[in-house]
């Protein structure tokens, strides 16, 4: 499934989730070049050429085959500021499972934007794409991201010990998840 760039994929009271457009590159590269963004991503900030290639790849997003990633720009409704991005990665089409991910400009931290946007993309994943289970994989030291998924009521299913290595250091990982039926039960109580 490919997406119409002119049509928002989801919206909340304060945010619009839409496809990236070429005009987003400056704001995208401004936050994606910050070293703090990569602390828990197990990679270094990309070169200018890699940044352009990653951005260009985000312009042609689809969600059809295992490994495909739907990347959504998160923009603030009041001024169209690009705050960050949320994504759904098709982990298993056969098992109807997706992984949720998100990266936000640290300048907008502490205002609830990440929680609001992640709530919207999880709802989109269940309501529009029919996923059975959506999960998140997080570095255990990433307390901000852990807070997002816990505020949304995702269940911690695993604590993987030293399962990844970056720059010679081992890292632990949490796996959080929610099933469609669980999300549907709590959705009426959550602002959409």
C-alpha cells in the first residue's frame, strides 16, 4: 500500500501525521543531525549524503511487504512546524504485526507530542491496517521512550540482556507491545 502525499494519515487536536514532502528536508536534517538523537539508536549521525538518501527514501513510503516502513512526518497543526517522525514497520504480514518507532526534535521535548503522535500511529495501525499486535523495542536507558509507551499502556513483554552492541558497548533492550483488542478497550478512555 502506498500513500497519497497530500492526504494526512492521522491527526490529533495538536498534530498532523502526514507523508514527508521535499520541503521538510531542512527541518528533518536539523534534528536528525543532532548527536543526542543517536544515543539510543545504535548508530552515529549520518553524513550529509546519507542524510539526503535517508530523507529521499522517506518520501516513497509503503507498507506492503515484511520490512516495509511507513514513515510519517509529525507536524504541529498551529504552525506546521516539523516536530519529528513516527513510523510503523511491517514486522510480519502473516502474523499482522508491526513495530512502532519515533524520533523527535529534542527542542520539542516535554510537551507530550511524542505520546500524542505514537498514540495516533498505533490507532492508525489497528484501525486502518488491521494489525493484531504492535510492539516497540527500546534501549532500557532511554527513559523518555519508556515513558511514552508506558503512558500509552503498552505491556513490557521482555527485557533482553546485552542483546545489541554499538561502539564496543553492550546494551539491553525492552520490548513493549499491545494487542488490537487491548487497545480497543482502552481507546475510549484516551484522547485520540
